[in-house]
C-alpha cells in the first residue's frame, strides 16, 4: 500500500509505502473499535482495522527512509 501526504506549509509531498495487515475479530480490531467509539462516537463501528508497516518514505524522488 502507498499513499501521499502533503505538507502545505513547507510545500512538500511525501509518499509512504509499506505492507498492510488487516484485522477482524481479534484484540487489535477490538482496540480500534474502542478507540473509534471514544474519538468519534457519531460513527459506526469499523468493519476491520488496518495497520501499515512502513517500509519506505520518499520526498519527491529522494528516498528518505528504507527499512
């Protein structure tokens, strides 16, 4: 999985890449549901939880982190 984050103040974009873990019906999922209920009580419970294991981060073409 990868996604891009924009730092508008510094006019920089970062691409974050890694592998994901999907959690359903386990302790991690239960912790996520509890967190959502606390932080956003108006939202429905999540269907699953996703953890991104960051492996690489880029700023433009420059790799700034590699696991």
